[in-house]
C-alpha cells in the first residue's frame, strides 16, 4: 500500500483566510435558490472555474444550523461532492485543489471550501448569474457576516492573530506537546471576530487543535508565527535487566526526550 504525505502540513506556519491552504477552511451557508459562477484564484491568476447551484429541498423543510457543522470535516476526511440529483444534501465539500465542473447544495445548506493537497494559496469569488449579468456576492479575501473560517496549527510557539480589515488583534499560544498531558480528542476552540475586538484575545491551544472563527464583521484573518518553541532533543539512557539461565545481562536502550524533561 502506498501512502502520500503532504509535506506542507508540517512546513507551513502562517495562515491567511484570503489564501487557503491545507490548514484552513471556509464554510458558507446558502439560504436561497440561486446559481453562481465560481472562480478560484492563486494570487492574481485564475486557476479554476465551477458552477454552483442552490436548489429547493423537496423532501424536508428543515435547514441545518451553522453551529452544527462538523468541524472535523474542516481538517480531514473530506471528500469531493460532485453535482448530484439528491437535493437532500446539507453540506457540499469543494476541494479547491481538485475542482469538479459543478456542485449542488440544497437551500439552507452549506458549502465547505478547502484544500486537500499542495502548497495552497487559493481564494474564491462567487458571482450570482442573473439574466446574463454577473454580480459578485462572495469574496474570500474579505469574509462577511455568518461565514465560518476554521484553521489548525501544528508548530508550537506564539502567534499573532490579526483581522486586517479593522486591525483587531489576539494572541495565540500553541503548546509544546508533552506526552503525559496530551489528549486523544481535541475539541475545537470557538473565536468571534467582532467590530472592535477578537474574543477571546488570549488563546491557548495544542498542536492540530481546531480554531473556529465566527465572522460577525468584515474580516480577513491572518495568523503569523512570532516566536517558535523548538526544544532540542537529547539522549536519555535507560537500563533494563534481562536475566538468562547462566548469568544476568543488561540491555541498554536509548529514547529521545525533550531537553529539560524530568522522567
């Protein structure tokens, strides 16, 4: 079995909601039946186009809540949902690094824009098509109210979080992983981007733990590493007694632990 490792998962440290990578996702709700022309850009160059149809839900009158979107899908195990006749679909995942020609979402459902592989750097624009004319209704370089932006960071250290639209700021500390303190299940942290502040403005998280930004004001979120926490490794020697019939022998074993760790 062949496995492909995306090296950008570990080499990228900075996050930008206007330039999506494998570390970031945008979730948008579409409340009305409409048709859109989608454009995907990398920098200032157009690298892809797609059609997006929002259709009536003929089987159910219930619309999902933005708060109930599975945040785990924002980071892993998301599959491309191509155009389908099943109008009960609540959530369509749109991989900007592997676009289909068209997608369908039911009225009140969600579009999840993400990147599955590569260096990323994508932005999205949506244009509503109406009688031959096009009106821009969405631009990921400036997120509007009721959009959710999610991200994760792997490298331990201190980061600045800035909404570049209104210059509000917060501080993020990604803790160094310590085996005795690590949890198997990491619950995403909720953050609100408001007109005058980011709440909370002091955030502590663990590597790969999700950050969910609720957008309440026009926003472009940038997360930048200001101070890395890179601990050098040292050899720690342990001796384990191995008994045999004739004599007692010692097996020397080494393991790598962070410097300053007290066994």
